[in-house]
């Protein structure tokens, strides 16, 4: 997600660069933390999970402590509990905004991501032009952490529709129904959902469970929602969805 987001920023005229621990072919992405940090005022983190986020902010890279840093945008989908705890760890004077996004890789490449934002309007205003360069829809959800809470709930629904849509397709195949005809029907009827309508535009549509792919990320997102579940909440259905996602096999 990060590479096409960087490309969108640069296309919009922003002097943006990227950092990755892995070498890439993109001349605007470096593996040198010092080169990346030079003159940096706004940091956008787009990594997989809490461990990688912590490494970027406080670990080997330690970008949260860069002198002159003014803004940090958390765009990964993480536990809202972890995200709200960042305020106590990030240096004073650095604005924190949670800005997780939705739309998958296809939306990142086409600069039409949807962002869910947590923070005051004063915090969001300076980074709004960056977000608008990468996406088409911004949803301010409330105070810091509210954007992440909204995102994990949204992804809980996405995981549910993913699990059920894949089960429906398997059952349809077993009964001899044509996948494309069924998906066209679903798209225009009561079963419509983002995953079924996205079809081949969603990079993980036919994937099986693997800890390293996007199906594996869905497990992480369900866990993030469960981590922030209300006290005493019935979590049996989300846990069943998680089990269903874990059991997905690749489709031909």
C-alpha cells in the first residue's frame, strides 16, 4: 500500500520519499534511515502490524524522535488500544493522527482511498492535503483513536462478508452454478457486499490463508477489533468469522 500512496503524493507535487527495510526499484524509496529522516516534518506509517509500527517509531528506525518532526499519521490498521497508548510515548509537540484507510491496493494505485480519521480539526488540517492526494473520501470520526476504532469495526464487517462470500462460492461451485453469473446476481440483489462486488479487482479474492498475505492481515484486523471490544461483549461471532478466515483454501 505504501508505494502507490507515495506515488500519489509525488504526482500531486509533494516532496515525499519512502523508507523500507527491503530494497525496492523505486528511486524515491530508501533503505537508509538517516537519509529518510533528513528534514522530515511529516511521517506516514504504512506497515503491517503493531510490532512493525513500534519498530518504525521507537525501535531500530526511531523516527518518532526525529528533530523537527511535526506530524505522525498512523495509516496501518492496528488495535485502537495500542494506538491511543501512543500519545504517552510520542514526544510532546508532535501531532498524532490515526488515519487508517480502506480500498485495498487497487484504490491505493488509483489514489481513491477512504480514510477514517481520529484527531481534532486543528490536528487534521495540516495533513488534509496529503490525505486528499491519496484518497477521495475522508471521514473524521472523533478524537484521536476514533478513526482506528471505526476502521477495525469496518474491517470486522469486511472479514465477515469475505468469509461468507467465499463459502457461498464454494457451495455454488459444488452445485454447478457459474461463479460469474452468481456474482453478477449478488451485485444487484440483497446479498451485495464489497468483497463479492470487488471480484478480480481485490488482490486476495481467491487467496487461501497465509500469515504473510492479505488473508492473514484480516486475522490481525479481527484480533484488533476483539482487543477493543466493549467490556462484557459477546465475541463468539467475530471469533467464528476468524476461524472461517483461517480455514480458507486457495480457489482456482
